[in-house]
C-alpha cells in the first residue's frame, strides 16, 4: 500500500511490493468488469467473502478501501462531504469513508480512479449506526444491502483459549445457537445472490475456497511463529501489515494462498540470513489496534531513532490464529459461520481478547504495547500484570483530526524511554 | 419543586426514588429485577412474580453518589453505562435481586462484557446476578428464531431468580398487565396531544418513567388522575397560558433523554413538548401483536419495535417517527443528539426529507452547560417556527 503523503515506509520485503502491484492490476480488472455491468460487492471485513469468491462475484473490502483513502490523505475531504450532506462523521470512520467518496463524486481525485458503484453491500451489524450507514449508502448508490446479524456470546464463562480450540473444535467451542443463526443467514444469502446475480453457487467450488483459506492461514501461522521467536525480528509491522492484508482480502483464492506462501518463504530466507528489520533492535513492541495506513513509515521511525521495532500487530496475529476452521466432514457453510461468528469477539471481548493479547505478547517476547484507539481495558490490565507496559492513545487511525505524526512520535518515544527500556534491558540480559 | 398534592406527585416519587419503590415491594416479600434498557421484556419479569424496574442511570444510588464513585475503564464506556458500572462496583444496587442488561446499544453489550469479566475474576463486591438479553433487530425469520431462544433462556433465568416456575398463564398475565398500562399511557397521551393539552411533556415523561418502575396496578391508579383537556384559556402549555394560541408544539427525537429536568428547561423556554420517539418516552402505542404462543407475542413486540435509533433500520424509524409526528401535529421537531450516540445522526437528513415541519438538530451532552444548550435549542426552534 503506497502512501502519497504522511511518512512513507521503505519496503523490506520484495513480496509486499509485488502484492501492491498485483492489487492495483486486480482492481483495474474489477473496475473494468463493473463497468460492463458485472455484479460488484462492497463487503465489510466480517462478511462471508468466501461465498462471493466461490460465486465469482467481485468484491472490495470496506476496510481496505478506507485504508487506501486514508493513505491517499483523502479522509478529511470525505469526512467533510458527509457533514455537508447532514450525515455524522465522528463515529465508524473506518466504514463511512467510502460513503464520503460517493458523496464527493469526484472520481478524478479518488484513489485509483474511484470505487465502482456497488450492486451489493454487506456488513455485519456490529455497531449502533452500521445499519443506517449502509442503508444510506445503498440508497445513494442503488445497491442492494444484505445485513447480517452480529450475535453476542452471553455465556457466563466463554473460555479463553479460542486460538487452540477454534481450528478443529469450532462446533463445540462456539454456542450452537450463534452458529445456527449465521449458518441460516448464509444459506439465505446464497439463494439471494443466486437470484440477484444469476451466478451459481457450487458446493464443490466452495469447499475448495474454504480449503485454500485454511491453507493460507497455515502459511500465516508459520510466518507468525517465525517472526515471534526470531531476534532481531526479520520484519516489522510496516511490512507485515500490507503483506498479510492484501492476500487476506483475496482469501480463498489460489493467488491469496500462494501470496501467503511467498511471504512465509521470504521471512524464512531473512531468518536464515540473519537479516533483521532493525539490525539494532533493542525494544520489541506490539501495536494494538488498527494500522496507521496514512503514515506507515512512522513505525520505522521508531526503529531508526530508538531501535524499537513493532513486531506484532493484529493483522498477522489474526491471520495466524483467527481464520483456521478445519471442515473434517462437517458442513463447510457452518465452518464459514464459525469463522465469522467470533471475528469481532476475539479482538474486543474479554477474556478472549485479553488472554490472546497476553499469549501473543509472550510468544513474541514483547517489551511494551501501544494501544491505539482501542477499548481494551482488560487487555491493558492483563498485559501490565504480565510485565508488559501499555501506552493507550485515544485516536482513530483513519481520522487525522485525532492524531498527528508528532503526537504519536512524542507519546511513544516518552513511553519507550520511561517504561519499556527497563523491561527490554532485563530481557536482553536474560532476566 | 414538583409539588406534593398534584396528580403526578406519586409518579415523580417513583421516578426520583426507585430504590424506595423496591424497598416497599421487597418489604412484602417480593423480589426486584433491574432492567437496563427498553429492549428487556418487562412482562417476563412480571410473569415471574417479580417487580421489574427499568434503571434510570442517574438514580441508581439511594443518596447522592460519592464523587469517588468512578471506575478506571469509564473512558471506554458511555457516561450512562459508566454510572451503572460504578454503582455495581460500589455495591449501590443492593436494592436489586438481579439485573438484566438489554442490547439497546453496543455500549450495553460492552458493559455486559466488563461486568461478566469482573464477576469471573471475583472483582465485584457483591455477586449481583446479571443476565444479558441479546435481542436481534432485523425483521427476518433467522433473527426471530434466535430471539425466541434468547427469550426462553431469559425466562428460565428469571424463573430461577424468582424460585418458581413460570407457565403460559403467568406470561399472559404479564402481558395483560403491560397492555393495561399501555392503555393508560395512551389516554394520557391523548390529553398531552390535545389541541390545548392538559398534560405537559415533562409530566408525560415522568409518567413513562413511573410506568417502568411501579407495579402496573399502582401506576395505572395514579395515571387515572391526570386532568382532562381544559378550556383553551386554562391550558398548561407555557405559551398558551399567555395566549389563546398554543405555543410552539414540538416533537422531540434523537438520543435517549432520561432526565425529565431537560424537558422542564425546554418548557420553561417556551416549548410545548407534545411527543417524542426516544426510548424513555412511552405513549402506549407499542402494543403486543396477537399470537398463539405468548412468547411469540413478546418476541415480535420487541424485535420489530423501533423505539430508539440505535441498531434500528432507517425505514422503520422514519415510518414510526413520521406517524407520530403526524398524530401529534407539532410545529417543529427537535433532535437532541449525544456525542456518544452513533445512530441518531443518521436520521437527520431523512427526517428533513420526509417531514413538512422544521427539524432543528442540536448536539448536547450531560455536562453542566446542558441547561444553556437546551435554552439555546428552544430559541432556535421558536425562530425556525416563526420563520415558517
């Protein structure tokens, strides 16, 4: 993902550059097909991408497109257009930016020529205003909106070790009524898509997509494990964020699977060669929250100035732990439901989120964590209890009204010096 | 301030002192369940023989909460939800035998996660039984089936808290009680929305609060004392008391408006509040639809309601609001939006598109300046009406 302003990152991995080129070419194809009247969907990250993949329906993921808008420094313009039209722009910024682009109606200045007019919109209703946002978006574009419910885990004790239990035991670990609900919704979606697009849903093809998605996740798990145990870290989040997420948005495709394999191979080569993202690595950090897509080079500033490497972000972490759902003779549609049901929970529902963050911090030998725009009191508390200091920054990643490079640099630098360095020194000394 | 001899005095008492209502009920051997939100079916609690009290988050403490009653993760929670957590942490909810959190907003979901984690780790001073009611809102069969499971589960929890079984006859009685109170509220609403109202908006809001606190028969007894519409020269509307022409009739929409004092400010500033569609208002129009199975009636009633903007569909909300605006015949609509309200803001543009009266939107919070903000809002409404 290239930044047109902000702090540009320098690419460490060859593959991330080639992924970016692929994405650009792929998107040109999507635009071309949409122009000819092919169905085109805009989906949230927690929508059932695999169904669209199996039905050969082009889709773009809201969060990816918003990150591109942010990277092109167009966030403020599109947020202003929302306000001009009388819509709110101070919540759900990650989701509202593409609607702002629709309202701006300036394709010449939009990223990559602009998002094609969608024929389908889909999201899971995980926030108070999500339904209204997508209804407005659909009304403005003429798209059909397929909302999905987001149920809540109401159990008194939902357990903790989801990353161990979900890959194989998803139908025992997750409540059956939540799985039933989403599986039923997905079955209805398949029928609706068949009728509205004329495309056919092939159970065989869907099984292949699910299998490829699992194999892609296996690559990501191997990559994550390698990054975690290697000092100095072979790559930082400045590379892994785009190198993981571009293939993630192609989840279940042959290209996505092979791209994850390329990332894994390149990391393995760097480990074998003893190449670190920051040869002078002193401090290992984790980044809790969404990425700073408009200023990815900021992560590397800390490497250059402080020897502080952001080793972990949720992007590779989730790609490693969040998606594996082995089918083993069970219904693949229900397995997909099991992939989607806990998607937001693993990040934001204690104790799942807090237990996972601590597990990942310990696996990656983390010295300190920066929580950016996250509601993660329990994660912060458990990390602190585990000896990992946490800095919380109240901001929104794609809303540049809420942060600047200087404000983040100053806060993190002071935090590293005051609280993280002593922890890192003990680790380096083997304490 | 609110008078002791007026028909609404007992309603004010219930609104201001819910813990005392609980004490009276418990003194007779009953149990009390706190409901956080409008999406928790109170008739289920009634059916289980317990008293449901919907929690007003500013009236959780028996006395004024200590200034130290705060909690570290408050920054993650909305102010209203933080007050509930703070009360739980300081054991101020000793007047409840159980608490059901409804999924009105995702802030409530977050509160449930926080409370559950604190309970799981033994970090709450008292183990108040807490349940969460995950009501889905899409008008689909899949959501309806899921909701039936959740309602049955909640009923089972309530039966456990009550220490008794709950059968269909109990459910029907609970629903009949709700329906009777709704009928009383509808009658009150007729008096509020009459050409020259005999009931003020603030009184109607207090009545809605009281209906969510008091036992049904008791609140209906007090509501029966509401005055009939009077002669235009004797009307209670602030401006109509000075003129034979009623002052600006205003319909209130937007964020949940728990504080009756907010209405009082608007009325003193010259507005006649004839209706609202935020979740604390209740004009009795949300009636249970007929169904063979009592639980079906409950689920349909809540799943398809659109009493607040959060998690609702725009089309449903616009239909509901438009119908109410039409019925109450306001001169203007006032939308009051809290900073932490992620949903109401989406309704402004569609409201302006479908309504034929001015819609004034104002951002408010519950800080010390709220009185001034509301006074300014009233001035804007009056100017908008005057400007035609």
